[in-house]
C-alpha cells in the first residue's frame, strides 16, 4: 500500500518536533542514510509520542508516504524516500532499567546499540543485539536481531516483552503477550506497523566475553568451512561465530576469518570452546581476547568513494557439502563475491516457527553475500556482479529481512513463508486500515507488496 505524494506539500504544522524541508540548513544530512540518499518533502525529528502522532496525522492528511528511521542502516534505503515524510527517531533514545528484578530495559527506538551497551554495562547487563554500535535499536529489533549472543540468548525479538506503537490513526498502544497480541506477534520479526517508539527488552547478565578474530591462510577454503561447521555443530550455545570469506583483491590472496564471541560465565570454558578453531588451518592473525561485551560492537566502516555495497542473503537449513562448494565457488570464481556465514541454532532453534514473525527457526546458518559496485550501477550490473551468488541462494529456504538488499515482492516472499505472510497481512489490515503505509524501521513494509 502506498499513498500518492501531492504535487505541493503543505507547510509542516507545529507540534511534531524539529522539521527540515528542502533548502533548510541540515536537510542535506537529514535526507541521507548509510546506504541511500533520498529527497523527502519533509524530515521530522520528534521528541515524544505526541509529536510522532502529529507527524503521522500530517502524513495521512497530505498523502505523504512515510519512512521511519532508527539508525538508518537498512540496506534497502527504506529509512529515506523521495517526496514523502521521514520520521527520524534519533531524539527518542532513552535507555532505562524499568524492572531490575526481571532485568527489563525500556529502550527508545531511536537509540543505537552502542548507546544501549554503554548504558547497561555498569549494571552488568547486556541485550543480545547486532554487531555494530551505530545500528538503530528499532530497525534491528523489529526485523529479528542476529548478533554475538544469538546462540545463547536467541534473537533480539525473543527477548522483547512489550512495545509502544503510534498507529496510523494517531493512537498509542502498548503491544505485548497480554494486549494487542496479534500486533505483538507481528512486531517480532515482521518489521512493524505504525511507528514503534520504544521497546521493553529482557537483558541478560553479561560481563566480559572472549571475543575477536582468527585469520587463516586461505589455501583450502572448503576444508576450513567444513571444519568450522563441524565444530559449531557440537559447540556450546555460549559460542557464537561468523566465518568471513573474502576474494583476492588488489593483488593480495583470498582471506578467511573466523569471528567468535564466547559468552560463557566461566572464562576457562570460553577458552576451551574457542581453542579447537585455532586448529582449523594456519593462523596468520589472532585477536581473540577477553573484553567487555560493549567492545564487541564495531563502529562500522565506510565504503570507498564512488561505490556502494550490493548485498543478498539466504538462510540455509543445513551447511551441507553442496552449500560449502557453492560458497567456495562464489569466493574463488570469475566474478568473486564476499561471503559471511553466521552460525544459528542454539536458542534460536528452541522457539517454534509460528511463535514469532521470524519463522526461520530451523536454519543452521545465515549466509550473506556482497560485492562493491559503482554508486549508479544499474540492476543488470549489480546482478552480474552477484552472478555466483545465485548458486548459493539456490540452497536456501528463505531470507533474513534485515539483510535484504532489495525490496521486491520476491524478497517479501523469501523473508516470510506463505502462512507467516498471510498472518502479517491480516494484522496490517487490522491496524492500518488504509490511512498510512504499513511502515517500519529498515525493512520492506509487510503490507506494501501486493496487499
């Protein structure tokens, strides 16, 4: 569902926070996200739910399509638009422990995970989240949330107990297992309906973790992938790991790096869980060390000028030998692709597929592929750069919405199995009766494709 933008947008009314229109100081920065640059008619930065409601009412009245921005890291660039309204939640970023006994933390949807980690560290707490400090809480959570404690503590949505949402009609509701349960189900992996302003999440007791990377000589990538896979299949849930395979570039060889986070309560157990990985091949660099959990979150890099990242992902039920062969071919082929393989299982697999809108509970791994292409590369050039990726994707059973690089009907069907998608659309019809786009933070709208 999408509302046509009027030829001339009305002036922004008072009461919806900081408002930036084309020509205003700061507008050029406000229209950009990490992966996209739009030209919205208006960017608003509310400070509270009342101002969000005014912005939503203005969008509905003027027929403005809405984008909601948390951290602005969505690969599809959905946190900006052309001709519509962007609701940037950066000022709604408070982090508060509201129930110390149950370890419930209320987080503004505009907070970043780096801010959350820093705020919780003095309490000895952490929330299983992503792996980059600048990523927004809202976008990552509503799409699922896969990070460095995923096997021990599950997805971020598995730890969500309530969310405050400004709906299309301006009402604010609190969705939980006890109230607006259908909406609560949809928010846990379905992206979101309306504007989610805060989330109540259960934190874990986390102090230091064993974290870092092991870089190997890439002389036998297939053997390395198989060894990594076999070790993770028998590892404790406390060990989460990602394998990154990078093609040869700039005259240098291909590279293979295993990133690990061992969140055991016992440091000796953490060391034992990581040690077998050092025997997978010839280690040329080893940065694994004991660090506070907050140090696991990367600051995030920038692309070289003039290029952008074209990315795709797929979840695979099993990292069998055919998948391994496809991965190696993608990295070593004539149009090489960088590949990252994130181990799942553990706590993720102990949630039923229909319990949340993230249905890929039986996947052994999430595989992400990417290539750098010119900023203005047309679709044909992007598809050619990712030609080898198609052989990897053929082995998948779906996709993770937060890492999708495009937002087509096919992408929507990959992210959500048919029964899940039908249920999401039913929730969308109930909570967004045609007055506003069904929008969320950083992933395709569930009611936006064919509904």
